C-alpha cells in the first residue's frame, strides 16, 4: 500500500515536472519571438528616419535651387 502511494506521488510529480517544462519552453519561445519583433521594429524605425532625412534634404535642395533661379532672374532683370 505504501509503495502504491509513492507511485501515485511520483506520477503527480512527473506531471508537474512535464507541465513546468512545457511552460518554460513556451515562455522561452515567446521571448525569442519578442526579441525578433523588437529587432524588426527597430530596423523599420531606422529606415523611416533615414527616408525622412533624405526627403528633408531633397526639399532643402529644391528650395536652394528655386532661390538660385530666382536670384538669376532678378540679376537678369536688373541688367535689362
């Protein structure tokens, strides 16, 4: 009778062990997925920032070109 109780107890401990092992594996998997997601998000953010800087540079260059054209036209008008 005592051995049957110890067998039942061992079976219960085995179930607890396996369930905690499964829970740990699922948690590790979630951590890895979270890390991958964060890295992808960071890469996207860097790309968006880079695109915004390039757009800002293009706008600034266009403004300078317009100002240069306007200055050239004004200079030509003054000569006439």
